[in-house]
C-alpha cells in the first residue's frame, strides 16, 4: 500500500486507481495469439500498444464467430491445436445474458 499523501488530489487519484484495479476483471487472456490479434486489428479496430479497445456486443459476436471457426485448428505449422472452448462458452453466456448494461468490455494487447 502506498504511503498516504498529504495532498488531497493525490489521495483521490490513489483511491481511484485502487478502485479501478478492484473493479477490473480479466475475462480472457491469450499469449502470443497473433492470428487473433490480427483479426481484432483488421475487423474491430486499430489500436496502439497497451491501449484499451472498447468492444461492443457486435464485436463480441464477431469474436465468437472467429473462435468457433478456428477452434481445434492447428496453430501455424505446429501440431498444437487451438482450444477456444472456454472462450466460446463464456462469450455465448455473455451474449445470451446481455451483461452490457452492467459492464464494459475491452481488448488490450501488450507487445
């Protein structure tokens, strides 16, 4: 925990930063999924490194379609097959239950 600042503005910023950390929740995480990254950039929107790209319900539907299409296909030349079963299941739940009134979704990439 950082030391308590003497300046009120600093305290507000720290409290907001801490609050944001508690409220943010990661839904999915991928490591070096370049095809997915290219798909997002080409079909949803361009963005900079470490920039949040807001996702609409339509964007999540596009991602669901991408995951269903690429599930169980080999990744590149390797024998490893993509397993998007978790993403497919959770995205179907998100889209069917329409959580968009309560939360916002973002795509974020760090490279």
